[in-house]
């Protein structure tokens, strides 16, 4: 039987606290709290905060909670800027060799975006630099995946999503759902997205400023790719030439998810592609892993 240690000392503080949880009914909770308690006590012993510093830390968490509401989750933002969100994503999305990497979902996904015919233009207000996006959805053996569902969304040329600019952008602007045919290919039109800041008017933003960090995410397109028999993929495509590509505030960039936005200016090539003038061409293939592998 585990003995509940009753006397707290600086030397064995974590062990005493952990022992009090010996009769927890949930074994996973007991395990998790043991690790958290041990690491937290290790940090406090290494930092040796003053009582004033510890109170400031408590007030920071209190203010973070006060910023949370139905449309904003400041604790998720804190998890993001500490790299924890991406670490949890990496642990839960380990892929076999050759499969496309995942990254964070982000807060601006809309579940009921319209399904559009392949090749449609998801930019409803025609603002921004025209762009063609295309590629294939493949399995890890290089075979095309028919009937894959591609849910895509992006910020506009000013760095805003439609849900951030109700009444300014049309509903479902720069969003769409597409399904691949037998060859696994996809293509649609949009506009070049712009980098944008995460919300930085709260305690997390103030923390970033004190740490000398900026709040920006580099330009990207969001994807959710799904197909029967395959693992769901939540990912981005990033612009490698973006000024913040190496310093994403939420650590979402992976080298394998970058693709060049290639300018097409030749009049014959633009006409052939169905554009009235120059446009950007973005090509990217996604590789899905089979479920259970």
C-alpha cells in the first residue's frame, strides 16, 4: 500500500504532493498529475521565484482566463505561442514515411463551407492578386485517391478571414470544399494570402512583447483532406518567401509544407489558364497515410 507522506519539505516537495493522490480513481489522471507536479516543482526549485514573482504569474493566468469567451480562447493562444499546441499535434499525428505532415487547425475554420465544382474561384469579392492552386491527392505508394474531400480556406490580401470582417467580406469568402476525380487531381482559384497577427491585445500578446517576439503568422492556405480508408490530414501550404516564414508566432511552419507562388506573366500562358492577366501558380501534392498504419 502506498504511504501518504504527510510532512512537506523543500527537498521532497513533489513526492509528498504526488503521494496524496495515491487513491485517485482515474489512473491516467493520477499519472498525468504526477508528471505535472514533478516538473512544476522542478521548475520552481530551479527558478527560485520571489513571492512577488509567483503572485505575478498567478495574476497572468487569471488575466488569461478573463480574456476567454465564446469567440476567443486565450489559453489556446498561450499554448500556441509556447509551442505546446504544435507538440501535441506532432505527437498525435505521427505519419509513415512519405505522408504529408500536419499542422495546427487554427481558429477560423467553418464547418459548413459550400462544396464547389472543381476549378471554381473561392474569392467572391475579386480583391487581391489572382492565384491558381493545383495538385494531386495521393497515397504513400504514389497512387491517386479518388473521391478525396478537400476543405480549403485562407485569409485575404489584407490578412483577414471572412469571419473577422462580417459585412465587409462576403460570407464564405475564400472558402470551399472540392472532391477529387479518378486521377486524384484538384485545382481552384484564390488570391495570394497575406501574413497576419494573432490576437495580441491580451496577456499573451503582452508576454510576447516583453519577450521581444512578434505576433505574426506567415502567409498560408489551410487544408483538411479526407478520404475513406485514410487518416484525416489537417495542414497548411506556406509561402517560403514570406518575411515571417522562419519565425511563425505559433511554430506551425514545417519545411515540407512550403511551396513557391510562381508568377505567370506570359500572355499566352495566362489566356490558356483562363486568366485575363498575370497570376500566381501554386502547385502542391498531398500524400495521405492509410488508417491504422
